[in-house]
């Protein structure tokens, strides 16, 4: 009991199980049920881990663009052929009318190719405003 009191004073944020394991590691063999009964009778706090709650997500509606080529969505997708060969595609979609502006498909898409596609679209449609 003295060990239990001392541990509870030294480590107030730790609960019963930490105290139990510290006593066992010190070399004292004691039944956990008996120690728990003594722990409760001494009025020591039984700490329990509380789940952390995430704050509620604010669900704002998606902004709808007012005109063509105001905002674009770009995405990379990958798939495999029937023989197992993988390929990737780079897609650029206009958000106003969901028109696909460009799809670039290759086994390996390099950054220089993505930059070329975006520069081509800017020269053709103009730069998106947002």
C-alpha cells in the first residue's frame, strides 16, 4: 500500500495499470485484482483514456464557376492493360460545364510533359482566373 501511495503521488496522471506494472517491475508479486481493490478503497483516481474527438467539419457547398475556363480541375489516374502493363493519364477538366479539356496518356508521365499540356491549354483557352 505504501508503494501504491508513493507511485500515485509521484505520477498523478498515470492510472491503475501503470502503477501495477511499476510495482511488478520493482519485484513485488501481487495479484492485479487485489491491488485494484486496494487502489479503489484508497480513493485513487482510475484514469481512463478518452478518445480524442475531431471538430465537426464545416460542409461548405462547392463554388460553382460563372463561366467557361474560370477554374480547372486536374488529376492523375492510373490503370493497367490486360497484359499487366501499367499506364497513367493526366486529365484536365473545366469545372463550369465538366468538359474534358485534355487527356494525356502514357506509360510514364514526366513533369515536362505536364507543363507542356498546361502551357498548351493556357495558350488555347487563356489562363484560369482562380
